[in-house]
C-alpha cells in the first residue's frame, strides 16, 4: 500500500505537466511595470508565475524593458522582443500580459503590430493614469532643481535595477515614465492607441477590438493584505491618496481594459504579481491561480 502511495505521489507532478491546462496555442509574454525587471538577483518579478504556467504546457517568456521610460519606448523594446520570440518558436502570434506600466506597454505593441498579438491582458494596468503620478507631478515642477534631483535619484535606482537584472544597456528616463503615468499622459497615449479601452471611465471595453486582438484585464482593491508583507504599509499610505478603490498604486477603474475579469480581489499592486515572495491575503485566491486560469481561458478560446 505504501509503495502504491509513493508511486502516486511521484506521478502527480508528471500528470500535472501532461494535463495541458495552461497550454495556449500562442506563447505567453509577461511584461513588468515601472521600476520592474525580469529577474533581479535570481528573484522573478512575476514570482513563481512563469514556472507555474510552464509546468502545465505554456511556453512562457519574460520580457525586459526599461525600468523607467515612456510607454511608447517601452513598447518599441517589447516589439523587438516579441519578434524574437516568434522567430525562436515559429509561432504566428503571442499572448501579452502586462502588469502596471506593462499595461500601456503591451497595448502599444497590440496597436502598432496587431498581426503579431493574439491577446493583450492588463493586470493592475495604468490605463487611465494614476492619482499618485498626478500628485507627484504636481510637486515636481518642470525645470526646477527639485525635478532634476528627483530625476537623478530615480535614474540611479532604475540603473541599478537594470544592471542587476542584466539589462544595463537599456535607456532610463524617469521623467518620461512619470509623465506617461499621469492622467494627462495616459489621455494622450489613449488618443493614439485606443484599442480595447472602454468608451466611458470605469466601463468595460470590447473583448475583441477592431484590430482583431482580444483584450482582458483584472486588478486588486486591497492595500494591507498581509501583516507579514513588509511592503504593505507603504501601499496603505499611497492608497490614501486615491478617490476610488485601488491597489495602492492604481485605481480600480483606471485598470479597466477589454473584458474585465475582476476587480474584487483582495490584492495590492505587488500581490498582483505574487510579490513579496508569494505573501498574499490568506483568504483570497492565490495570485498564481489567476494566471493559470487565464492561460486556460486563452487556451479554450483557441489563443
């Protein structure tokens, strides 16, 4: 009996790999947000998510774009990497999933090269700007000494992140990133790349836009989600600056894009990518499960 039990326990992981639950037709490309990275000192930005998707059949690639830059520049960097993924895999298209500033980044690629994109999914995406960015921009006066100091500090931080994650050649421009994440900056970007957006704020956009790309989104509405997470207090503080429900850095309505899968999750901005180190609300869905479920959703849609 014990031998049969041991054999079953050893076989379960192989059954999981063979299940094909996350085996999408097209490769999945994950895209990080502001001050993000693909892997920093061995730690994934999307903590444990590529591995969880790959175990059940998905081909997963993690893009590395500038930690701080405009949405369009990050988008051009991503486009080049998408073309590399297609060349390596022989696939016709990719499924893009972007977190935070990764939302506008993937939207850029889906807009300028829709023939290469099967779906674009925004997770906690800054699709209509962030009230935090608005308030920071109001305090950092253009052309002032304070702006120069803030830009230098942010450039140093993004440079270190890029160096430690292997992307030291990527340009950094924190002021362009800040402007892109304001409400005004998002409005300008949306006017140029409107695909997938709802017609009214806090509404729902089309599942499939006129460019043929399928659009999805989800986000959290929590700040303090686990007292063991050292980052949560900071997100509690930033969350107080919002006039709507938020994840600590992005308002719930601002995250809407395409088919809104859900905004009820008790997750903050870092929980959405399973940080810090997988610590999340004890009574909420595991963030990794959302990515697995979404991969299965894409699979069932033939994507």
